C-alpha cells in the first residue's frame, strides 16, 4: 500500500490503470489523440536509435584530460 493518503498515490495500481485508460479512450473519441503514421513512427525510431548510439560522456583513456 502506498505511503500517501491523497490522490493517485493512494490508489491501487489497477485503479490508476483503469483511470488512465479512460483518458486515452476519451482523447481518441474526441479526435484529439495523436495517431502515428508509418513514416512518423519510422522517423522517430530512427532518431531514437541514433541518439542512443551517441556516447553521453566522453570516453577518455586513463591519463588524458578533456580540456587544458
């Protein structure tokens, strides 16, 4: 059981998922939810894959300094 007694933190996982699912269904019913096209999904996946391959920290060998 969660420590908080207020809001979503006090609800069970099942109840939070049920409420979240209702929000998604309502957005689609109103036509306000974004629906990905095949091309958009491919571009997003490609962009994420390229970003993932970049090192986040410079790979320095022992004894090297990053800047003088």
